C-alpha cells in the first residue's frame, strides 16, 4: 500500500508526505517514509513490525529530519537543534502463561519533535518514556524486575536502574481469621528534573539526585462481618526503608533508615429498598431497587523516625502548575491504606478518616439487574492536621448515568469545602443511534486554568453521504482549540472525504506567541484496500 499526503502549513510550508508498505513475509511488515517540507527540509524513516511466533510481537521505528528552521517548533524553543529525530522499540513477549516481558524504549532529539511532526501520537502521549519489565505472576504473588531509563532528559521522571519488587496478595494464614499482605522492593533510583515542572523546583534537592532504596512492608488484616450486616476490616502494618544516602542539603549524606507503623479500619454496610410495582415502558423500568452503602476508612500513622525532608522523593505526589499559578496534584486523590498508597517517600504522620456514600438505583432488564444511576461522594476528615492543611479535604464526587443503552453520562467533581469553590468539574455525555448518528458533548473545567467544552457529531445524511463535526472551545480565554468539519462520500469503490480543520493557539500574558493552524483536505480511500489512501491538505 502507498499513502500520499500533500498540503501546506504555516510552519512546514508546502509538504509532500509519502509512505510505502510491504510484507516480505507473513511475520514481517516494513513501511518506508519519504517526506519533503519546503520550509523544514527532507525527512525519512522506517517502521518495522514483526512477529516472533505466536507469543511475541514488536515494532522498531525511526525517523530523521535535518530541520532548516528548528525554532519554528510549537513553543518556539530556541534550544532545538537542526538534527531532529525519533527512535522507538516496542516489544511484548509471553514466555509462559505467567511470565511476560514488555519493552517500550523511546529516544527523541528534543521535547517538541513529536508534537511538531507526529501530532496524532502527541495527542495520546505527550511525554513518551521508556520502560523494560519482566513479570511473573503466581497464584498469590507477583514478582517483577523493572527498568525505566530516561533517554530524554528534557522530560521529568524517575529512573529505576533497575527495581525488583515482590508483592504478596492478601492470603489467609492457615485456619485463622487473619490474612497477610505485603510488598518489598529494592532498586537504584535517580530523579531527572527535566524542563517541566512536575518534579518541583530544580533547586529542591529532594527531587534531584540518586540513591539505592530498599522498602519492605508487611500487614495483617482480619476481615469480619458483625451482626451479619456490618463489614469491618481492621489492619496493622509495619514498613521499613533504607536509603543509601540523604538529599544533598541534609546535615550529612550518610545512609538513612526509616520505620513506619500503621493502624487502620475499614467499615461499610449496605441497605436497600425495592419497589416492585413501579413500571414504565418508555424508560424500560421493571421495578426499582435503591442501594445505599455508607463507608468509612480510618488510617493512623504515628510520626516516623525520619521526615520527608530527610528522604529523596522518588515515589512522590507530583504537582503541575496551572495557568493561574496554583498547583494541582497529578493524583486527584490517594488511597489512605497501605499498600494501595504507593507514594512511599511522602509517608508522614496521619490521623484521618475518609467517609463517603455509594448509591445505586437499579431496575430489571432481560432478567438481570441494570444500574440506572451510580453515585459516589467522599471526603477526608483530618483529625490531626499537618502545616497548611484544613480540617476537611476537598469533596470528591462521581456519577454514572445509564437510563438506556444508547445514552450515557459520566461526571466528576472536586469541591473545595474550605474555600467554598468548585476546583474541578468534568462531564461526558454520549447519545448513539447506531443506524444514523452519534452525538457526544463534554466539559473539562479546572479552576484558574481552563474551561473546555467539546462537541462531536457524526451523521449519515443519505446512503452515500455522511458528515462529522468536532469542536473544542476554551471558555476561560475564548480560544477555539480545534474545529473540524468532514464530509464523506461513498461510491461503489471509494471513500472520498472533504474537510476543513483549524487548530487554535492560546494567546495571552505568559503564553508564547503561536500561530493558528488551518488545513483544507481531500482524501480518497479505495474500499478494497483501505490502507491505500491519497490525501491532499
């Protein structure tokens, strides 16, 4: 198959992109790329997909461009060199039913090359990393050896060179009512601050440096059902850590050991009520059942013998800086109990109760229970507060609405109880008529950062014509981030697409000056060979 794309772009100039694919054998497929961009220069590369019997497959990919105007990258980075490239190797191998090997290695010339020349891939993964892992899964344990080299040091990350981990699932101890669970790991770790802000300030020595760390955690739990209705799961655990050295700003750089104890209890129960006489043909309701499940989770951790300032932050809570200057944790909320709480370097004194309520409204459909609404809300009460904390955490809530198979609505909300403001609110609704149309609308709101609204409509106009419209608008600063219109014609042998796309750029104080991107495209796809596409932009 041959793919050809022709067009014009403000940063690339007139371009002619081509790809030729062939299969020398049934287990090998090769794609060669030859691209000319009048403003940027000639680029070429190859993708090799292979199979190694029924249990192994992979991809080796490479691309190189001698960029005539490297400063014309997405964010105008002046440090970008003329030599721009991307290399990648992905591999998955199943040696036995319980042993797998995963490899995903990526090397980039600079932080902008993927966005500049591989936009579709950038939309799925903005900062591609590298990982090599071998995992063995047993009936009640998982043993893994993980390596995460950071070949692209302009991205922030933590190198594990390597890390070995043994995780033991919750296992009954003989005929006793007690269960054991635990995790142990050891590795060489290195914090790479990169050019992004997710690791905090480069001057923060807790986020810069390397050390050997050994961690071992052991916990006993005793699940009980009291009175036949109240589930109570008390737990007690101990964790020991060893760091070969302390952060650079410590009183010394000798080894550090830490001991952490924890006690906790999780409790929940369910109550329900049924209305068998409620029926509605339009909503397809055949009786109703309302289920309430209050839950609470208490965690107590006394002051460890070492504070977080004495430890390198390898597995830590990462923050990003929003446009308004505030920071937001990349992990919206963390579990309280160990070992689910796995940012082990941030463990500090804790005396907290997480309480919440799950609600489900069900009906009967086709002889089975159908969840019409799932609603969950929770917050933390900090019995003892750390510096800068309030009595209560943010309130979190989720809702899943499924009144019919063709309609779905999902929401997530984060509300600041102390400040009385909504910090985050996301929605996604989809309506489907499988014969004629699909419509979706969503919102993504972050206080003092963005307020996105998206809409997507695909509609079959006639037997031979269909249309699609996609819009994404940021109400925070009035930017149309994307507008796309496509009209498809279906003939006996071809799909013919006509379209227009505009990618808008944010403008304002502190935002690098960027030009919007517009494209008008025309593509022809042969039905018998859908990989044969001729596209003109």
